[in-house]
């Protein structure tokens, strides 16, 4: 087995082991967006796990094609009212894509989540609703993973 193939195999096992550890420890749910698991399946799985535990869906870690993403710094910034240095941070999200439930303009807000290895804001965002619901989009509004 060559080194690249071994690294890819080890990386897949690392994701599996990490997700199992987080779930077994009762940590926040772990949504997965990797080959073989769609964003929709990840959202259903996370929601099922939260329901089974009798708690609200609250995802801190999300796995994307860019690797494992920790949303906690951005979630903390949102709850404290802090700002990311980008003009759209905290601005109204108009849901032009229609992928989130239809609401009146002003219901949703978008917050920039720093994208590793990209200078500037990058495509990652957290979108919040006035009802307390939150979604993570790793690809600038093409897909959404419910996180709360």
C-alpha cells in the first residue's frame, strides 16, 4: 500500500473514531458531509441522535471536504455579539436560494465562519433564524446542515 493511499485510509478511520468518541462521551453531535453520506442524511442522523438524547440539536464539529471544522469560535462570537471583519457578517440573509424555510425578509442573519487556508471570508457561513434555529453552509449557500 503506498503512502498516499494509507494516509487516506487512516484519515477515514480517524473521522469514524472521532465521531464515535464524541457521541459516546455525550458531546455535541457530529454532522458528516463526506462521500457516502449526504448533507440531508447527516442532518437526519444528527436530529435523530438529538431526539434520542432528549436534547436540542447542537452541532459544534462538521466534517467537510476541507476537513474537520470547529464552529465553536463563530457560535461564541454570535452569542456575544462580536463581529468578524467582513461587511456581510451579521447582515440579513435573504434566502434567495430557497433552501431554508420561507420567512419574511429580516428573519435570517448570516455570519462568516473563517475558511481554513483561504484569505478573506471564504465560503463558510452560519445562518441564524429569529426562532433560534441555525444552519452551517460550507459552500456559500449551496447546502445547509442544521446545527441548532
